[in-house]
C-alpha cells in the first residue's frame, strides 16, 4: 500500500524549536488554550481565522517533517551506496 509516512530509519530527527513553524504563532496557541480553560475545558468552536491559522501552522509543520525525512532518506541511500562500493572494491 502507498503511504505518505516515511519508514523510520532508526535515526532520530533533530528539531530546532526556534525554526519550528508551530513556534511562529505562540499567541494563537495561547488564545486557543485560554478559550478552552475559560470554558471549563469543554470544546469551544474556533473562529474561521483561528482554524485557518491552525491549519497553516500544521501544514508547515508537516511539510518540514516530510522534508527532513526526505533529506535523511537521501543521506542514508548515499551512505549505503558508498558502503556498497567500498565493500565491493575490498573484495577484489
């Protein structure tokens, strides 16, 4: 089956919290948290602006994760190719 999720490479992806798209809008996140706490923790419908902002932030976060995974996979493949060539040349 086809999946957009990458297979784990066994290596963890380091994240920079300052470059994280979710850190670009802490005020929106705080507003959402405040809305929930003010309502006693029950679900509060978000405004169109809040939903759009959340969707943009989430989309950017997921795009960053996918790009990091793609780069890691490319690096892993390059390493595997170099190791394979090295192993092949050592056998001759």
